[in-house]
C-alpha cells in the first residue's frame, strides 16, 4: 500500500499518461489524414490529394464547389499542388508574367484548407513559391491521372 500523501502524485501521473495516450492517438490520426499518397477524386479527373485542400470544396457566393477546377486529368491548368502556404493574403504576383498579376486567393484558400498548412491548386510553381510563399508538394502530369 502507498501513503496517502502520494495520492496527488499518482493522480498527476495518471493524468499525464492519459494526455500522452490521447496525444499519440492524435498524431496517429494526423498521419493517416489526407496526404499526397491518398486518393482524392477531383471533379476534373485528378486523383492525388493536395495537403489539407478539400474536395469537394466549400460553397461560396453561388458556387457549389470552390475547388472543382483543381487538378484536371489533362494537367492543362491548376495542376501544381501548393502546401504550407505562408503568405495566404498576398494577392499580387510579380514574378510570373505568364499568369495573372492579381490573384485574390486568400478567401478560397482559407475556406478550403486547414490553417495548420494552407493548401491550394495553382497554375504555376512560381505562384506557389513566390506569391504564396508555399512549398510545391507535386506537379501533376497527364500520366499521373
């Protein structure tokens, strides 16, 4: 038997053990959430997941799915998976003259991905790395789909 004065210590240990067990479960579930290797069914034919980007996406301003344009099977546009976006509010592209200068992506990115690692489908690697300060997780090619 143990002395009663040890009861608070035992309660703290039990509490810590329970918290560690819950933390381990959370970490395990995060590892099995949407990753690049999971399969996603994008409306335009793509099958690869893109970080925390949702499909179907959120409904907004009369549009049923804000991510329905992402990852076409032809890889003709919006085929770059951009994750870990740091400059989600930056609307100006100054580095890539082949795409639009004004890209107001903040709202759609925030509505359709998780703030723990914002993600979006973009039409060029430079939009991801320069404008959004993100990381290119993968670049789709028609053979991928």
